[in-house]
């Protein structure tokens, strides 16, 4: 089974829906990469459908990255709008 997260050398891409159905699996996959010190940037342009579980996953990944930081780039407009609706856009996308 593919994780939906591809890449290497610090730069990764999410190519998957990020919903309640996929959130747990994707969180664990991303967390493993982050804990190994491997993820610095995550390109979200390949994100399909996203719901509020996506926000929890992204916040969790940013928390895990700690002081090393994790840049989340190219969010689809719907994902950014969802983050704004829930009042967490500045926490997830501070750039």
C-alpha cells in the first residue's frame, strides 16, 4: 500500500485525499518521516478532498516538527479556506 506521501531529501509531496478515512494512516506515515528528521517541506498541491481531519493532521505534523519546522506549501484553495473557517490558517500556513 502506498502512503500517499512521496519524495525525499527533505522535500515531500502529498498525493491523496486527506479525510477522516485516510487521516490516521497518513498521519502515521508523515510522523515517521518527521521523527526521522526527513521532512522539511510538504507540497500539498496533490491533496484531493480534505475535511476537518486534514487540519488535525497538518497541525499534528507541524507540532511534531518542533523547532526544526515544517513548511506546508501549495495548499489547494479549499484546504486553505477550511483552515481559515476554523481559525487555524495562521498556525498551519504561517508563510
